[in-house]
C-alpha cells in the first residue's frame, strides 16, 4: 500500500487552554474538525489516478486544516466500496464507475453502494490504445488474432472500456488472444516485454512515459463517429469520444488521436461531515494553480465545471453548500 501525506496545519494559537489541548488529543468535539483525517483511495503508484489523488491530497492539506493522504490500494473495485463503507473518506473515480457502483450495475453488478456522493468533478480523463512505435498496427481491427491484455481482475473499468471500444468496431475479447493481467500496469509490462502487441491506458501517466523511454510507443486512433457513440455508451455509460492533441509533455503523441473520454471525479461518503466536504470542495475550486503545480494534468481542470450537472450520482450536501455560495449553478 502506497501513501502520500500532507501535514495537518495546526492553526493553534499560543496560550490554548490545557483542557482544549486535551480535547484535541482525544478527538473530543472541540477538536473534531482539526483532528479529521481524510484518506483518498486511488490506483497504485505510477498511475495517473494515484498522481491525481496525491495532488488533491496536497492541495486540500495545504489549504485547509485537514490531514490528507493519498493511498494506492489496488483497483477501484476495492477502494470505491471502502469509500461507501467510510473506511476511506474519498477516492478518485471515473463517472462510469461511480454510476455502476451507486446503482449496483456493470462491474459492480449486485453490489450497490448507496452512500457514495460526488465531492468534485475534476477533469476529462482520456484513455486509449498504445502500441510500440515500430508496430504495423494502425487500427483496433489490427488487434484481431493478436496477443492483447485481458481479464483486468483488479481494474475492471479497463476491461469495460476495452470491451466498449472493441464493440464500436464490431469486435469483442473473443477476437483477440487474451493475455490475463490484473491491471493496465501489468498489461503495459507485457507490451514492453513483447508478450502483447498493445495496451490500454491514459496517455499522460507515468507508466506510459516509462514504456516510451524503454521501447518507444505511440497511440492509435479509434473510429470516433456519431453512429457508434450509442454502442460505446451502452457498455460504458457516460463515456464519450475525445481527441488528444500533440504536446511537449507527451512526445509519443505526434498527431491528434481519437480516444475515449469520461469525467473524472472525487467521490466521498454521505457520512463525511458537511464541514469536511465544504472545506475540501472550496480548496479544490479556488486553487487551480496549486493543483497544476502538483501535477500538470490539472491544466485541464475547469473550476466552473466542478459541480457539473448530469453525472447521475448525487453531490455531497457540504460540497453543494459551497458551490451555491460560490455562485456556481
């Protein structure tokens, strides 16, 4: 388990009474807010999910009196239920997973998590298909009959997204030679080792940078046309097509590439206090520069969309209170 901590700022004035200090130490009501610890679940270190959680933890910790930490605990099928149980106070989540988990459908079939709430919509997350730079593969249909990662037992969202992408081309996992992996990190390891011809992951992640440094990689475009959007969303609700443009930060993207996009969220639990949710939402909304300093992916953070409508999962009342005060409709 990987952890990044952001120290609690005491904010205590000199001369506090001994009784209050004792109350803080014991976690009594007088010190409840200041002693609140907030753990943010995410995928393992090296993933973009973890980097996002670490950035969020840093900004909330720096800008409030909360103790925050990012924890890499495996797949979302592990950490999202822990948020529902309030074992973790927050987590990263794709909007797709949030819908599945809260309704007990898709990858969470029969496992409804009714206490999940949205704290904030952070940004658009982009994912796509990666091959070695010298590969002859240029389209998804070229994966037919080839070794490609499958299973994704600890990261079911990846399997869902790959299934949805394949479906837009009239394909399924039965059309490839599946190489079982627990997650996209292992899938990329298989690509680098030459045991698969491709992988599926976020272009801005550390895993991609490492793979590119070792073997040289590139991303291939999907056929993103309006007629296949319904097919995509039937399997991965709330997903959509997006275009990733070349940038200095991603030298392996040399021309616009069509990928899958979805809203990326911070989830919390309905039992997390309104005060904590309010402070966390305020810290994120008001500190885009600090978020960017923590990780460049937050250049895509649009504060006006932090309480985006239509996510199909309710926002936490404490966050709603702040967003209303901030004049966000």
